[in-house]
C-alpha cells in the first residue's frame, strides 16, 4: 500500500519507531533457526548450502521422452551420415534433416513452442572429415519457411540465405538438398537463416557441424558436444533461461560422469541469441583451447573463455582429483538461470 | 376504471405470478445452455491464454520468502517457475501449484536474502506468462509478537488517540465562546470533515487500483460509501423521532462525528501498518509530531457540536476513543495481514460516514442560522477548517 496520500511518509532518516523492534526480531530468529535444517532436498547433494537457503536450480524432471531427446545423450550423439564412395573416390556423407514445430518442456511445467531440426534442441551434430562430399537432404515439415545455413566453404547457392536460389528459402512442405565439400576442418555450426533471423535462431533452429582434419585429431577418452543456448519463453526478445544442449540445469541435476586422468574433449558452440557474450568456466582445472578448432595447436591454456554468438572452440582437459566439479557460464547471471553443470569425476 | 377493480386481484401473489416470474429465468437458463454448447456462433477460443496472478503480499523470514498469490484470471493457472534476482529458484506451492480461478496459494522459496536489499521476483506460469513482484527493501516481516504488537499499538496511539484527546482538552476553553463563534467552529468542523472525506475517498480509489480486478474495487467504494451514508442517515432520523431533544441530537451528531473520524483513522492505521510492513516508511520523530498537530483538529471537530451542552466526562472520553482507537486496530490489521480489499472497504465506509456527518452538521448549522443569519461565519468557518488541514498537512507531506 504505497498510497498514503495525506500521509506521505519520509522515506529517509528519522528514528524508526519500529526499527529496533524489527532488528531484535531478526536477531532472535537467527538464534531460533540456527539449528534448523532446510526441508528441501536438492538433487545434487554436493551443492547443498546448509542453512543458507537453496541454490538456484529446478526441482523435478522435464519429460525427456515427450521432448524426444535427452541432453545427456546429445553430449555424445554424433551423426556421421550415411557413408558411400563417389565414382571419383571421394567419400560421400548423406544426412537427413527435417524442420519441425515442437513444444518442448524446457523447465518442469513450462513448454516452449520451439522450431527444431529433427525435433530436438540443438539439432543433430553432423560430423564429417575434411574433403568429404556432404549432402543434407532438408525437408520442411513446419508451417514457416526455413533453411539451413552452414558455416564453412560452399558455393553461394548452398548458403541457405534468401535470394540465393531454391535453397535460400524452403517453403512448408518443400525440400532441398544442400551439397558441398566439407572444409575447412574445424568446429562449425549451422542454423536457419530466414528473417527475422533472431527469432528463427532463438526458437531453436541450430546445430553443430564438425569437420575433422584428414589425419584426425589426437585420440582422447571422451568427446562431448555442448551447444550453449538461451530460451526466450515469453517472446520479449530477452532470454528467460540459459542452457547447454537445450534444457536448463540438466547437467546440474544429472552430472556428467568422467574418470580421473581421462582425456576429455569438448566441442563447445555458442548460439546464444539476444545476449552479447557467453562464456565457459571449468572448476578446479585448466584446459587447452583451440578457437574454431581450425588449428591442431592450442592457442591458450586457461580455465575461462568467452564466446560471442556463433563463436566456437575445442577444449581439452583431464581431472587430477576425483569429486564434483562445476562448469558454468562465468556470466554468473546465466549460470543461475540455467547454464550450470557438474562433472562427477570418479576415481 | 376497470383497472381499479382488477388491481386487488393482481396484487395477490398467486401460483400464476410465480410461474410468470419464473419464465424469463427459465429462458435465460436455456440461452446459457445453448451458448455453452454451441458458442452462439462466436469464436471464443482465446489465441493466447489469458492469465492473471495477483501477489497480495509477501512474507520474509530468515532464508525464506513466501509469496501470497491469488489467481485473478478467468481460468485456472499453474505456477511453473520462480526467478529471484535473475536466478531460477526451487520452490514449493501450497496447497497446489495449480490454482483455480480466484483460488489462493502460498509460494515458498528457501532464499538467503539480505537485510535492506532489493529483490525482483518473476513468477512464470505454465503458459510462460511472467508476473513480477518487487521487494523494495527486504527485512523480516513483523510477526505477531508482544513486542511488535506493542509497537503497532504505539503507532496507533500517536496517530489517533493522543491527538484527538489533546483536541478534546479545548472543551473548557471553547465553552466560554459566544453563539456566533460556536457556529463558526461548527462550520470549521464541517470544513475539516469535507477535507478528510475527500482525502479518504482519494485514498480508497488509490488502494482500489490494487484490488484484483475481479473484485471491482471502485464498485466496492460506491457500495461501502453509499450504504454507510444511508444507514447513518436512517439511524439519525430514527433518533430524532425517538428523543427530539436538541441537546440529545447534538450529542448524537458528536458521536457520529467520532464514528466517522474513527473509520477514517482505521483506514489510516491500515495504510501505515501495511506501509511499515513492506518497509516503505520510516516513522521519524518529526513525522509523529506532524501527526499529532494535524489530528488535534479531529478532536476539535468531535466536541464542536456539544460546546453549549454539558456532556459527561465519560461521554467525552468514549467519543475520543471511538475517534482515535481504530487507528490502533488498523495498524494491527495492516501490519499483520495487509489486505487491499479490507482497506478499500474500510476507507469506503469512512468516506460515507464522514460525508453523512457533514450533512448532519449542516442541518445543525441551518437551525442556528435560521435564528440569526451569519453567512460569513459559515463561509469562513468551512474554509478555515479545510485550510487548517491543508496547512498542517504540509508538515507531513
């Protein structure tokens, strides 16, 4: 009740008649609550804060089955395509991608009317080797025009941008096959390029495109894909939740299990719309960073990197000690709105 | 001609009358059923879900934020996510996260808030519609304890009871005055009350904006004010019929002034208690002094009609309590369970009561001026009363 009309109170200074009363109440409460345990049990026990309130996070699970994908699976789900050899000896990889409207439960109780590639956010992780011929059979099963725009080398008519021919705007019910050689090697991405671009990306039309060097990368024990994204559930062109691989807090609620000494490689892509930057910070560890994955020599040994939209890079590290370790955006606001995860390092 | 003959027959309430009365209602039921089953040819499906959530109040305890919400939208809704200062927080809702239309629920978050800081909360429903709550200054919500109870009592005493009694202490002095001055004082009282009445009405309208739209706050003001006005008018007429004595009548008017001011002070107490509760005010010593100075005039108003009579001391004390003590009750209610709905109702009652009392005083003044015309005394009196409150109001603005 702000409106005191005749009684417009001074909001500053003065002796608060009740101030001291309030303060004593506060202190007394302190004592009486000192031994209380919070009733709530967080899924991740390592993150209990004891008597200091709950940590940010979601309670309960989204319906992965209904969503049609589980972020835990997306980590290691690489689509190498259907492989055959062309008459000239070149390897041909064929992929099928369909654009679909799909309601995805992004936090328990909230469904986001997403636009997806193959019904998932992010879309499939396409993987090829430098020099392979790749064909992406794209069909549009949604009620909006969409395209696939790849980062990498390709002719103009394969760019997936309006004005570049039939591949530049695929009408609902239509289809198009994007075909080009996979190059240069590195970590790339693809996304829809229909205008308004921000909305088409924010709704979920993006995915990872990995081109391995001909000679391959040094072997590691575990390769993971992480696509950093945001979700604007109320369409005010500002993100309400942040995530890796679609579902906020997924890896906080379901820590990624690795082992001490295991070599881990992360393909990290930032597709975050509306916000200028995103970041990745690894706890209690450092990683070698390969920006865009276009070199086999790391550029940096660090524990935090920053990426703007469509920037990406490869991280390599291993843990010395067992335990629970956080990884999250060191834009901490994003972390508390969903972009937070845990590695569970087993001995 | 035939009408007069047939009238007694039609006036009797027969079974036939009953059936005839029932016909439109039965037809209405038919129309509603038809409409519900066919939609009446209109496309009534909303393109987007229409939801409304009113946060009635919040309750802060150590490591705990509790939001008392009401679903004031047309359909049931589900609380799906709570974000506090840009952090998604685990929460529980009792009795259920799904709230029926006009149903209430408490959202509980274990949150380590800090004293004196500000918090912005966004509640998302299952349809991803956000509702914002602001906590401008966080501090422990006063609990009903002997200590806070006494504090709210003190506020009520300072704002209501003490100033009114101080005003009443003018009684012996004012008794010495002549008839013309007494009429002037009566007119001044009317002026005071008109000012208070406008003030109460405006306050009611402001609070009404916070009442969930389904409860039609402004309509509530109309009902409360008109009903109170007419009820007090009826009581005063009946009293005149019973006693008829002028002295008794003046005493009755004084009592009604006390009641009207009492309602005003109840509304004031509610507002102060509620504002204190959400940390919007600091009751400075200067402010309390301002209250006392302004509200002295209210005590003056109560005694003005009975200056030429000899009311007993206990009667005067009773009137002082009726006028002032509701400020204490208001501070308790406002402090512990602030409710815009109740506040609007009390303020509306206060508005009706105050304007009715102005009407009663006008009748008394008319009787005086019928004997001896003194138009300037009335004019200057009313103006003095209004100016008095306006000027003392400067102290606490």
